[in-house]
C-alpha cells in the first residue's frame, strides 16, 4: 500500500511524496510539487525515478531531495 506525505518547501511550494514497497521488498517513491497562489494551485508531477531503496525513509528522502532541486531550478527570480 502506498504511503503519502505532504512536506512544506520554500517559496510557497509543497512537496507531496508517495512511497510504495515493491514486490522485491525494495522501496520506490515519487514526488509532486504544488505551487499555490491566492487564486490557483499548480501541480507538477516529477518524473518517476528508476532508483529503488532498502528503506522507506531512504526512498522518501530521495524524492524530497529531487523535488527541492526542481524547485530551486524552476522558482521565478525576483528581478
């Protein structure tokens, strides 16, 4: 069964992470970045990684790191 968490991130973004244990016992995770404004919400599904992990925590941490990197690269500049 998939486990889901939402984690606040910088710049008004949230990161939704879903982890799931695969048949071989390893864990996979995917992330969605959500940007909220006063009038709208935009969801960006990040590519599904091929990496698998021995623990759920490792899978979750990888997905959060990947999402934070995406935010840093895509956040609008202030100028």
